[in-house]
């Protein structure tokens, strides 16, 4: 940035369209090893779920008919998406904080001065990768566990795979929500450690704290934490949702979008009003 040029003016420079920004962000994401480590970790969550499914099938065979009524498969099926949410949130954080750490962000804005365009392109690339990875893990968890347990009549698996498939698809979108949230926190905090701590707090610590609240506040507040929204957006009943089902599917879906878009909007506003 030259002397006398304000960050706001730099954010409205003439160079660099969305196509160039998308190509640049896609190249950067593919060129760093952390991307592949995160994707491998995401795949490992799916593999772990499938290994546990074999164990659950073995346990099922050794239980009496009465005890089988208490053995549920759905928590295992949701484990893959739960882990993928953290993994892709980490990817969202690293996609921007690594550029701050190395100074690459300055070169990026020198070539593509429209900062909002750069952020939009980064969000599009990260969101697309997270959505694909999330769907692979959530759908893979559903289909893989059902294939492994075979015809064993688990109490919460009485419906067909086609009946549960939309729930898995919606759960996969929550992975993209966490990834975009991680990206926004990375821009706002410009610190890998700070952004990761914030992500872990929203992903795992906050739900634990909400559990400790007295009724009915635990359910009221718990229904709006990020991790509780996918089940409500899928229209699952209170028995299948950890925090109940206070929100309608439409309201839960809208809140999922807000968790991704509102922090990104704040990040865009902040990005154009400070020096890198």
C-alpha cells in the first residue's frame, strides 16, 4: 500500500474480478499441505465411524432382546459430521491466518485490491470444499453404518435409508457453516490460536456449558447453538435432537445461514477499514 492510500480506498481498487479471485484462492488452497492434512483428518472421522459400526454390530449380537432396545445407531451416524465440522472450521481459519502469518495477504491485496471480492472468493472456495467434504462424511456415515449393521433391527433405524438421507444431507451443510464461521473468525482476529480457540468454544465447549443451565433455559439457549441447528433444520423430533426441537426447520435453516453470513459480513466490513 502506497503512502497516503487509505485501507478503505484500497478495498475499492479497480483491479481483479471475481473470476481471478476465485482462481487465486483455489490455487492457494490446493498449494498448502494443511489443506490435505485437514481433509485426511475429516476422512479419518468417517473411517472411525465405520470401525465403530463393526463394533456395535458385534455388541448387538451379544445382547439380550431387552438390552438391544437401548442400543441406538444414530449417535454414531452423527459422529462423522460432528468431527468434520471441527476439521473444516480449522481449514477455514488456516486459509486466512496462514496468509497473515507469512505476509502473503499483502501480496494478495496488491494483485487483487478489492478486499471484499477476495473475501467472497475465499468464502466461496472454502464453503464449496467444506460442503462437499461434509456431504461425503455425513452421507457416508449413514450409508456405511447401515451397510455394516445389515438387517439388525436397531430401534432408531426402522425407517428406510431414503427416509434418513435428507437428514444426512442437511447435516452436511452444517459443516460448511462451521468452515465459513472459522474463516470469518480468522479474518476478524488475524490469529490462528485465537480463532481456533473461538471455534472450539462454539463447536464443543458452549454446548457443554448450556447443558449445565437449569430448565427451561438449557433447552431454549441450546436450541440456537450452532451444533443444534442441523437436527432442527432436518425436522427431527425432540427424541433425536440433543437440545430438543424448539425451532421450526425454516427458522433453524435461517439461523444456520446467519451463523455463516453475519460474521462474514462483519469480517468484510472490518477488512476494508484497517491496514491489512
